[in-house]
């Protein structure tokens, strides 16, 4: 540390030095002036006196406020960003000498030392240093020939030009001269030294300084009694006081527990790092609504701010469905009167936490808001930056800490004309001592939060300004949001006693579009006929057409009808009648189709029993359905229980069945009776049966809007009958006279053979689960080019695989389909024509024929476009309900609030409408997932695992591995006596659990990975924290496991962490923030790392929060940072260069500088020439060339040149006077 740094360090701590002749006087408490420091001061007394006399302002340094530290830290993360620049543009209608404005701005800056400050680092801490001698960055720019667009572009460019806080002043002024005497004054100051109140103060002072400058009188400005330095000192003393501890205790309690992250529905994926790019939209509240809001506030004994804040919080609640919401609201930070007229960064956000419930009324909620606001204002002095530091919330570089949305009510009085400059909107002009000035609109392109709503009260009018991040939201979404805010406010003033969940959000036009227009799917179809009746019609039309094919077997429609009739007659003799449930346990084959059709013809409903299911699961299904008859084959008897009354083995009963009548049967069943009962995963540990009606199947395949099937089509049958896609495959073909081609499972699992078979059999229509589709898309993307219809769905789609198919072999119609079993297979469809580059999802489209979809919130209110809600379906495909589960049926099949006498099915799926009416699938509300096309309730798997005697508790999640494949992962806590075993013993234990599951669950429900944990992590609320469960790829290491540093870089970083954090031991997987790190400490870590040669930035530290990851990044940066290419091309002129060319010097070489050196006659001229060339190459400025265009100068940095400006002249024969 040199002498200047030594003295500045003491000055930061409050030590004052004063020159008194040859004596040096020091003032401070003995706490700072230790004997060692006093000894050093005495030793360097002479140098200190000399330094203070020559540079009297050298010790004008002081610490940053807590808010400034946070701002400085953000600048460190993005030094090339102008996100925190604040600009005011003033249009001046009358011609004014530029020198006047230069002097006015100079005096203004002199009044406020902070505007002339720089913010360098002293050792490892940022400081602010007043630089009195620094020239004001003032530049005049002639724009008389520029278009309005060119001017706007330059204004924006000047606004966003970054400040180098450590070396440059935080203030700059640009003076644009226009034609006809019009000028524009652009004042840009970094937020670290300016805030909203500062703008108001600054405009008032500039006005008075201008009037004084032009009149020759002294400006009538109040004497500034305090400085920003005083504020910094006050803030530090307040924080360290008893009052500070009281404030901290309040906020610590208010923000205790798990802090909610506001998950607003966005139009674009959230960038991994917050971008701060934004825009703003304005909306003027109608005068009538304005007055109604004021009246309501008065009636409820609250402020207008409280009413508007409550409405905004309700809007967020309705948009997200979250009941615990944090909103930031900025206070002026000037609670002490002495700081009211000081320019600087004072603003301090307070956090307003709201707990909302759809069942409480607005009046009740307003009472809560009033209480919260009054408490927050009482505790507003605690620095928010310090609050973040001490709370240590989990750091997410993509979001602002603690709160992600902000709200403010900006109240201006009509008497304060200069407050108009805060609006950043073109306003009426203001008189500044004889000239008219007009605030101009500056392009607002900062998005410091996801959303920032400002209600501007200018006199009696209200204007809403909604700032938003453009990397998250489209402009159309913000327009809708403002519309919803108005509708919500209108609903509040109309009926403040209305429950929050029932308050209106959308207009009648919007509701008509969502509920009616986008659900206009009605088509004519044979809704009164049964499946087998429509099949028999096809038999009459095309008796000899091939109906079903399996390997070498074929049956025509006539043959299939005859065989099904024979079996159906036999079933009726066994007592099968309407609504009788008949099990069918047959592998994929022609006999399987005969059995299904026969059961329907007999009047019964089939229950698929997959032969691959464990015996215990089949037993449960048979018992639950009370099956008295099961159709199977001899070899499968071993897996069926002996309790079944009648078992028909198609192979051993073939002779008996063949003696039955081949004629169609007579029965009285209707389309509203059961067609089949299919079992899906259940949350209780056992599957649940869904009863599907004939009408639902007919609506699925007949006269639909998503697929048009004909007798010439060939449908591949690839799904197990226990998977409801088989409904479409089989009946979609047989009810249209088409051919159903059954494909074996072994063929399905051999991609190339499967593709070859599709082409060989001239398949036209194929359904694949998303998982199988992805597999084929990556291995043979051109496989589907011969298809007419390719449908895929069943779980979340991978757009990359779809893009592969679209680009390399798309079928005629590529359809992404969606639908729960409870609505008969498909509910919506989306025709894929193209996939956008970088797409992360594909829509599930619009409702299929005779189906309606509603996306509703928890209060069964329609959600607006873009907002996530639960997807509900209704229509002719709806199931009757769950078999023998009346309570569950009542819970899931609810009354339709939009149509009398109809039901809605609550899918449990989250979705949202896109602006074009298509629906985007988001995920599951609960922990039910889809893997490989199967809908799985992880609770069922957990319940089964927990039944194992050696298992204490478990959690099952669906997760993706590094290849993007989704699989189930079981996190298991074993009983205490088995926990301490060796690795081998624990592996054996996992094997036993896995075998236990194989005996009880289908293969697709068995987790692919098992991870043993000593205990399950819990949230503060006592719930299992699923987000922190380790990813099963081996990269994440439990925080309980200490892994020492191995490499040199890791060891050095560990030593730095230990020293700065004050801890004894740091492992390479310990998280920086979890062990006590914060944003300011991160700066210290980086500074110390750089001192020992480790190239690490603060931004990298935040993104890589463990030593292991930081060491990897630092290694890469060390190589990259030293690579410096030759700088060439056009670059902007600096302010001093602008000034030089604007002087119009008659002799341009007037400022040339020369140096004369004597050299030895023996000098190597070639080496000297090359040395000059190297200097030219190394210093970019020496290669600058200046060219004059029509009305401006440009500078260009040229590249290397073979012609080095080096000339040798022999002056030995000239006289000495001639040599000069």
C-alpha cells in the first residue's frame, strides 16, 4: 500500500489531517489511530505535509452508502451496460449560447460534489473520491441536418453509453443544436449519484442557475448544509445503533421462512442472467375511475397508494396463482430533513409481503395491506442492500433478489412544474426565466425488474407507467395486462365486498373469445350409435376389405365380424349383458381385436389386462372390477388368479366358439353405456379405473377436425390396449373401413426394422408416444416421409426432435396431440408445420371436435391469454367417472360453471392460451408425471416403496439425464439399522427394493435410479424440498460431504475463502452464499484472487458458486484474457477530439508535438525502424487517421502497414543552422 492509499484508508475511517505550518494535526478517536499507525504517520510526516499542500483534495474520499455499494457491485457485473444510467432530455425552444449552458452545468456540478466523484477501489473496498479538477464532460453536437430518427438514435446511444465509475465522472452533458434555434440539452447521470428526487431538485436548480447566469444576478439557491458524505456517516451510525438492530429485527421476522419467487407467466424463456433490457407502456386512468378510487380510499380510511397497491397485488395473484407475494416499493430514503435537498442516491426499497386468498374480500385484504404499508414505512430506514446481504436469499442471477416486481405512486403537485421531468413523457412546456423548455420522452429501455408499475399522480390525474423486461414479455402482453388492471380496478370500486378470486379481470369480449369462439368445435357425427354398430355398417359396405393384419394373419371385415359374433354369442351365454365388465388378457394379435369387438357386441365393456403387468397388479384390477369373465390364452393362465368365475381361453375354446352363430347380435345398449374400463396410475398406491362410453370413442374418430380417415387408410396398431392410444388405432381404422396393421413390441423396439415395415405395409396413419417419436426422430428422422398422418403425444415434447422430422422427412400431417384418459384419448391437436429455432415447447393446439377446453384458476375463473391455469375439458368424450370411486369422481368431474347440466374434468395439467388461440402445456399441478407416454402418479410408487420393511421414507421424481431422457428417480431413506452398512450392502439393499417393486408395479413405473440419503431435505414449512434433491448424474455432491481442494487453483481459492469468510475449512463443493458469502464479500474474493494471478470476475463467481466450478472457469479465463487482437476500424471521437475539430484551426499542425533525441552514429537503422513499427502496432492511437465528411470528422484505426513512417536523412554535409 503506497502513501496515498494509506492516507485515504484512514480518511475513509474518519481520520482528518490538517496542515498547520510545519505541523501536522490529526483528529480522530483512538480506536482508529493505533500506536502502529501513529508511528507510520510520524515516519512520513514530511511527505504527508508536502502531499497535502500540493493536492489538498487528495483525501476527499469517503465510503459508499449501502445502496451505492449494491449499485457499484452491479456495475462490476456489467461494466459495459448502461442499464443504470438516468437521462433527462430538455427541448429548448429559444436560441441560447452554448457557453451559457456549459457554465450553468459546471456550477450545478460544483454545488454537488458527488456529481464530480469517481468510485475506484481502495485495496478491496470501493470508495468515492471527489475530483474537483476534472473537466465537465460537456459536448456540443450539431444535428441541424439530422432526421428525427437519427436524433432519437443518438439520444439513445448517449443515454446507454456506459460510465467507467472507477475513472470517469458520473455526469455528462450533451447539447444538440437543431435548425431554427431549437436545442436539446441531454443530462445523463449514473444512478449511483442520482435518483428520482434528485431529478426534481436538479431541474429546479438548473432553472435558477440559468436565470442567474443570463441576468447577472446571484442564483437564489438554498445553502447546502449537509453533504452526501454526511448521509453515509448517518446511515452507518444508524445501522450500528439500537434503532438499527430494531429495524433489522422487524425485517428479519417479516421476511422469515422461505421467500417466494414470483413466477410470472412470460412470453420468452428467462435468460440465465438478468439482462435489464426493457420498455414501458403508459395508460391514463379514466377520470370517473380515478374519482371512484379516491372515494373508496376515503371511505375505507386508507390512502390512494394502498388501494392501488392492493389491486396490483391481486393482479399478480390472479396472474400467478401464488398466495404469498413480495412487492418492492421505493421510498425516497430521505426520512431525515437535513438530506431533503441533497442530490445523490438515497432511494431505498421496502418489501411489502402480502398473503392472499381467493376467499377473502377486497375490503378484508385492504385492511391487511394498510397494516403492512404502515409498518414498512415505520421501518423504511433499514438499507435494502444490507437486508439482502444479511438475509442471504438463494442467489439466482436471472432475477433480482427478494422481490421481482416493484410498485410506486409518484405524487407531484401542479405547482411543481419541474416534476414533469420525472414522467419521461413529452409534457407541456415550462418557463425557465424567459425561455420555454419542454421535457422530452426518452426511450425507456431499462427492465430492472420483471415488472415495475408506477402510478403517476400529476395534480388530479392518474397515469400508469408499466415498465417491463423485454427479454421476458412481449408488448402485446403488457397491453393486455394494463387492460386487466383497469378491469380489476373497475370491479373493485363497483363491489369492494367481492371475493378476490371472483373479481373481474377480463372484458366481455375477452371472455367471449376464450369461452365461445375458441371452443366452437361442434360437428355432426353418429353420436347415438355404438362402436360395434358403426363397425357393422362398414362390414356391409366393404365385406371383403382387409380389416386387420398381424404378421402373416389377415381378416377381412366379413371374417372379423363373423368371428367376433361367434365369441359374442358365447359371452352372452355366460351372462354378459349391458354394463358387464369383461377382462381381456391377450397379447397383441388378431385374436385381441376379435375379443374386443366381441365384448362390445355382447353388450359388455372390455377391461384390458396387460400380460406384462405383475400378477399382484392384475389381481387388484380383476378384483376391483369384479370381473366374472376373462378372455385370455392358455399360456397366460399362470398370471391370472383362480378366483375368476369364467375364463375363456381362445385357443382351447376355439372349437366351442366356432360352433356359435355368425349373425349380428341384438341388444339394447346405447351410446351412453360403457365401452371399456381402463386403469391408470393412482395416488393411493393402487390404480384407478376410468369408465369410457361408446359415444366418447365415436366422437374421437368420426367426422373429426384433426384427422380425416378413409377406407384406403392403413393404421398401425402399436400401443398396448392398456394405453388408451389403442382406442384411436383400432377403432379409428375399423369404423372407417380402413386396415389395422398390428405391430409387435419387438419390431417396435428395432427402429430401422420398424421404419422398413411401415413403408413395406404402406402405413398411412401412425400414433407414437413422444418418447418413441424422439428415439426415431434422432435415429431415422426421414422415416415418416411416406405417412399421411403422424400423431405423437403423451408427455412433454422435445422441439429438437420434431424439428428433425419437419426438416428431413415430414409426413403430410404431423400432429401433436394431447388428452387425458378421462376424455377418451385425445382432447386437443396441433398441426406442426415448422419449429422455430431454439423453441423450448410446442403447443398442444386447439380442442378436437365436440370438445371444449377451459383454462381456469383455483376459483374456477377463466385466466387471460398467457396466464397459466388448470386445463379443464368437457364434451362428448368425457368419461362417466372412476369405477367405484364416487368421491374421486365428484372431486375431478365437477359441475360446469359456464353451462348448466354438464360436467368439466379437472385434468390437473397446467396450461395457458397463446395469443393465436393455441394452448401451451406447462406441466402437472401435482407430482403426477408422464414417462414414455404413461401417466404416472409418483405417489403410487412412493406408497409401494414405503411398504418395504427396510424403507423409512422415499420421494420419487421424474428427471432428465444429461442426454435429455426422462426417467424416474427414487430417493430413499433406509431404516436406521440398515443405514450404516457398507457400499456393497447398500447396493444389495437397493437391489432388493427394486426386485420388490418388480413384483408389484409395471415395468414403466419402476425407477431407473435409486439414491440413498440419510434424510430427506425439508423446507422451512416442513415439506420435502424436492428442488434440492441431488441430480443423479454424479456432478452434485451432498453438502454434508467434505471434498478437499486438489489442484493449485482450488487450494489458492480455498485459502482466500477461508481468510475472507473467517472459517477454518472449505470444501470444493461448498456453496459460497450458503457458508456466509454475499455480494460485497464476493468483490473481496475476486480482488484477492486477481492479486495472486487468478483471473476471476465477480460475474463468474456469482454464476459458479463453488470452488470446483470457479477453478474451472478461472483456468479458461486465464488463457482467454491475454489474447488481444489488433484494434482496427472506425471509432467515435472523444469529447476533446470533437472540440479540436470544431475550432477550425487555420493551421491544423498547430498542436503537433515533437521530440528530438541524439543517437549514436553506430545505431542499427533497420532495428530502429522495426522498433518504430512495433510501437505503431502496439499503440492503437498512433495508427489513427482522420477524415472529414460533409459536416463531421471521423477517425479510423488502420491495420498493419508495410510502410513504416521512418525516414533516414544525412545532415552531416549541412550547416548547423540548416540542420534545424
